[in-house]
């Protein structure tokens, strides 16, 4: 049985389980079966001339794994790296292949069941992030958590370094990233 | 295509390759039995394997090819140049069919009918009618024709053999413990019957002891049987596999007499009952066997010798049997030397070993910190072994270039015929090894270079004679190692490049200006320029409208270089220099903006630290003056960090300059610090970073840190592009500043 | 083909005749051969036969031929015949062509 089959099979078995985490004070959830592992934040190798939301690359037991900064991707203010910062390693299907990616999160919360009936469709407006990135809104105690449509957020179109994306980013490079990065580096150095 | 089919395709391609080599060699040595056997074996094996998969069209066609080859082997049909050409076409046809296996649609082969008819026209029966066989070069045949009894015996023999060859011949010898394990041989037969019709089955009495000697609970049963079946050999073997400890031999339909002889040698009864079994499997008739047995009693000789001296078994059958056995043994040894391994398994191994090396480096660091000498020494030992393991692992990907080189015999032969030129291909250093990926990827450029030499380099025979050269032109293809590189040369003894003509064409195409002065070697380089070669200079032979610029691009993509040398009337020589492997790169570790980068060592010219004037230049312009030459700069950090960096107005003190070279252009790379040479295992960029130009991949440093490997040429272009955009974006102050773009692009 | 030379003794196999019986059967056969008698087997009451017994029959036939004695199976039960045919020994045990095979 191939990995893909396995995921599809798992889909039906544990598809109501979600991992929640915090990025820039906002709580998000992703289906647990997409999560391979969670590693502590470690200093990332920054890759020149790529879109800002690609935070860099990390060595995961000999494999070079790209790490995505969703805060930047979603246009939120990235928080400096702290003690609880983690990299959530996910396995997603990009085009024909399974790709291992990391996403930078400020804090991992918990894994829990969200039954389908507690999930509402994404609002057509009003959310901070693009509707196609939202798989649904989970009602958990009086609060809504955004379930990320991880395949859409991390689709090849969204994240791959294609041709000219880098130029605009670099030309109009803003200070906030430089600050974030330098803070990150200080954190990792200490 | 599933994995097994892939293996079948790969193996068949190799066999066909070998077949072609043997056919080419056969042209010069038409009496060489070994070559004919090699060709035959290739066809035979392909047919056999195709049978395993049920590729009927391949089986059917190859079967006819094989039959004719068998006739040649048995000296019934003489070998000729036309016949060799026919087999070449057949080889191409089989290759075509094999390559088409993965296409879903049924493919029609208009050639097949034609080929089949030709094959049949040549085959033994028609040859016999025209009594060609007596003119055959085969010595055995002429001896036989002096012996009238031989003629008579040939016929029943061959007709009987044909009968046998329509079905599988299976030999079964059960293990001693078979009864105790409660195995019922009837089950085996019923299973076999499900696969086909059991024609003849004989229990082998020779193995059963007399009543006084028998341990009645031991099993001594064995059978020789023929099975008419459309199933593959593998399927039959699968059915028989469940019989513990049994000795099973399966000869597929149309197995040759040599195969039977080999079977005899392998069966336990062979020593004392050769004649008996020859009878049982139908290779000898009853009367022949009787004769031999009588004589054997009288003289006490060995059965095999007797068979020959009596002229009963065809001498060549017995000879081939013996020869085949020796050869099979030899081949088995060679098989043991080679194991087919999927490339990704090797990659995985190399990756793991790479990790191990990194882990080793970490431990080594820890040991040093502890000041424990003994520990350090042990770690040092491990580190050395690790280094050896890594080198060995990387060496696994190395294959001899001969595999690729030998293909060109055919190319040269065919094109020479088409061009009416006489051309010989000389290969030197075919055993030189290099990375399989590189080997595969040089085939096309080499084909192009060779075709080019044949087309434009070598003259017509008459012209050559007039020029005082031998009629036959020579193309020399050679390979040798040179410190971490492999050098491949394509040399011809033709008329050499015509500098004037090249210059004229280049001017026509606007590659050089009308009154530009160039020396000869610069002119030669022009043929590698894009746009030099057009439809006019590329005829149908020089490939798919591909110019020499593509050759250069292919070679450069492999991090190699192309150089051309030429002497009028002496010939020309194209020299390719390629790295031994793509998996690993010799690099120089530098840091820019706190991140690690690897500069490929072969691109590096020198490292210098900047003086104050140069620093100011570097800050203000995108160039510095180095030894009175202007050196454009790649300022990676500035480019990367953008305006935020520009505002610093000052270069850090630690700045160094690495001078790199590509396309004969020099560029300075501003870096923060230098960290020495490293051997970097290249990890591909992966789908996320695939569009990132300027970098060849990632690598892991000894510390486990990820570093990026620079692709200098691409990086320069990409930086230049960003620069240009920036200039368009913001109106910049200095109009007289040197534009990096102009220098680079 | 050798003519029948001596008196023949009959050995009767009955019911289930399998590997569990071959040791005993072998002794019985050996005794007959030592007495210099030909053997006639009666398989008419055999219900079950196995390959070990068939092998013993083959061995008997070989041995008898060497001693110029005769081997014969007078009657077969259906089961016995079927089993012998199933393992392709009918040529030798039923059609009696051992002499030809031995080439003597």
C-alpha cells in the first residue's frame, strides 16, 4: 500500500482529530493526520531571494525541509521566537509527490476531537485570512477556531518559488522582516 | 510500467546492446562461434524473459530470429554481411517493441512482416534446398557430409527435437524426506495438469535402489516429463516450488540441444545413465541408444565419448553442450559480480552515509571538548572508516563509459554507409568509470559530436586519398581520469574546421561584427554559440536540428566544459571535461549574512581581502578595480536584504572577495568570511525551492547546518535581473556607473 | 522379455497401504526374493495407496528383473490403478515394460 493510500485510509479513521496551535495570537487547527511530528524551534537556514513567508530550511535527520512562516503568509504581525516556538512538520501532497514541510508556530496547544457537526463553513468575508485557506470554523466552547485547509495554504502555487515572486518581495523589502530575523537569530544564539 | 517490466526492459536493452556489439564484431570475424553464441543467447534470453511476462508479440518475433540464429549456430546457414544487416534490423525491431511496452495502445509494426519474410527466406529449410549448407564455413558440417549414416540420423533427430521443443521439459527429483513430510506426488501432477497437458512422464528408475538396499521410507522418486503449456516458466516453477527440497529443472519450449546436454550434466544420474536419459528426453532414438549401450559394455568406455566416436550424437551437439556448460559457469560467476540495484536505493544509502558522517563529526567535536585522548583516538578511527564508507558508497554509482561508447559503433557504421564514407571508430579507455547519471547524460552530446565529425570533419574517400591520407577516416573516442574529472575526447583525422567559413557564417548570423578581429581558437568557439548552427548547416544526419550550442549547454549542465582544437587538414578534437559525479561537489564554504554557502571549487579563481579604496568602490558601485581590470560584483547580502542593507552606508570590516569565473567572465562575490574547502553532498532543491535560480541545491555541513550550494552563472544572472528591476523601479543617481547586466548578460 | 522361470508367490495388499506399512512389506518381499520366487501382487482390495508403496513396487520390479525373476500385478482395485496412474508409474507397473527400459 502506498503512502497516499495510507493517508486516505487514515483520513476516514481519524479525520475528526485536529492539532491546534497559536500563530500571532490567533488559534488555528490542522487535521492531525497531516502532521508528521513537532520539533522544537531550531535555528533556520535562511534562503536568499525567496518570498518572505518562506522562513528558511531546517535539517530534519538528513533531509532538508522548507519551513513556512504562516504569519507572514496571512499578513499578520509575526511574533519573535520564544521558548515555546515550534516547527510543526507536515506531510502534504504537492502535485504528484508527497512533500515534507515545516510551519513555524508560536505555541502548540493540544490535539482534540472536533465532530463534524461542530464545524461550520468558512465565512465568505470577515475572517483575517483568505477564504480558500479555511476548511471550516470549529466551534469550541464559545470560541471559533480556524481549521486550515492545509492543502490550499501550502499548495505548490502558493508556496513554491516560481520565477519572479522573489523580485517584488526583495525590491520592496520591509524592515519588519529584517527585525524579525535579527531577533530570531539573537534568540537562537542565546 | 511495473517494476518487473522495468527490469525486463532494462535487461533486454542491455542484451540487445550486447547483441549489436557482437553483430558488429561478427562482420570482421564471421567464423567466431563465441560471437554467434552471444547473439543467440541474447535473443534466447529475451524470448525467455518475454515469456515470463506473456509479451506475445515479442516472443513470436524473437522466436523466428532465434530459429535462424540456431541454424547459423548449427552451421546450417552461412553468415553473410546481408544477414548481419538483417539481424541488426531485427535487433532494432525488438528494441522498438520493448520500448513500446509501456504504451497502452496496440502498436502496429509494418516492418515486422518484411523482416519475418526475410528471416524465413534465410532459414535452414530454404538454405538446404539451395544446398548452401555444403558451402558453409562450418568444419563440422563438411565432415558430416562425408558420413552417409550421419545424414540419415540427422533427420529423425531434428524432427524429434522439434517435437520436444514445442513443450517444456521438466526434471523432478524428490527429496529423501518427501514421504515423511506427507507429501503426495500426485498433487504435484494434478497441479501441473492445471497448467497444461502432460505429454510424457517417466519415472526415473535409475535412482531407485534394489530391495535389499532400499530404505523404504526414504523417497527416491524422480520424473522426466514434457508439458505442453502456454504458461510462463515462472508460473510452472511457482507450482513446483512448494515441494520441499526437490530438485527441479525446467527447460522452456524450444530449448536447444545444448540446454538438454547441460540438464544431463546437472542431474544426479548423469554419470552412469547419460544414454538412458538422452533417450527419455528424446534427444536420442532407441536404436542409437542401444548401439551405444552395447558398445559401452564391450569396451567399458565413457558414454559421452562413445556417443561422439560412434558418430551418433552430432559432434557439435556434444561440443556445444560442454562449451555451454563452461560458459554458463563463467556467466554465473559474472552474474555474481553484478547485482542490479535500484538507483534510489543507492541514493538513500549515500544519504544515510552522509548523515553518519555528520553524526561522526559531531561526536568528534564533543570528544575534543572533553580532552579525553583515548576517546578522541577511537573517534578518529571511526571517522576514518566513515570516510572510507562514504567514498565506497559514492563509488557505487560509478559505471564504465564503455556502455555508452560502444553504442557508437553502430551509429558510425550506419552513418558511414549513408554518407558513402569509410570510417572507423576507435575507442580508448572504455573502462574509465564515472557516475551513472553523467554517463547517461553524455550519450546525446557525444552522438552529436560524432555525427558532426562524420558529417563535416571527415572527407570522402577520394578526397582523403588526394590529401595523402588513408582512405578510411578514423574517429577516436577516448576517456581518461584527470584529478577529480573525467576527460572525454572526440577526435577525427578529417579536414579540420574551416576558420574562414565559420567567421563568414558568424558574421552572416550577426554573432560577430563585420570588422571584428579574432584569433583562430576564438573563431572555433563560435560554433558553440546559440544561433550559429541553423537548418542550413545541420543536415538530416546531424540530428534533430540541434546545434553545437546544445552540446555545450548539456555539458555545462553537468558542470563540465567543452573545448575545441583543430588543425587544417589534420583533423579536430573536441575535449569534454566532466566532474566524476553529480552527487558530490568540491566546494568552498563561505558565509554571507550569517548563513553558510558553498561556492563550487571549479568556479573559484582566488580569494582576496579588499583594501579601503576597493571597499568604497564596492559600496558605491557594483564593481571594483582589480589589477587594472574591472571586476563586476555580486553583492548577495545587499541583493537579498534589499534597501534595509543599503542604508548601512558602510561595509562590515570582515568583508572578503571571492573571485569566481563562468563562461570566461570573472565576477567578484562579496562574502563575510571564508571557511575552507568542503566536499558537499548535493541535495536537490525539492519542489518548493525548485524555481529558485542561482542555487544548485542544499547540502548539510559537518555541524548539521543546512548550507546552499551556489550556481555561480545562474546566480549572477539572477542578481543582474534583480538589479535591473531595481533600477527600473527607482531612478538611480549615477548614470555612468557600470551596469552589471551589460557585463553579465 | 524373460520367461517365467520359477514358481510365483502372491503378496496381497489390502485396505490402506501406505508408508506406515512399507517396512513390513519390504521384509516380506525380500524374503520371497531370497527364496528365489517370482512375485505376483494382488492389489484388488486396496483402498488407499501412497507413493512410498509405489516406490517399493518399483524397487521390487528392478530387483526381480536382476534376479531373472518375474514381477506381476494380477489385479488392481480402481483406487490403486488411479493412484499409480496419477504419479505416472503405470508404464512400468501396469504395462510391464521394465525390461525395455532397462535395455537388457
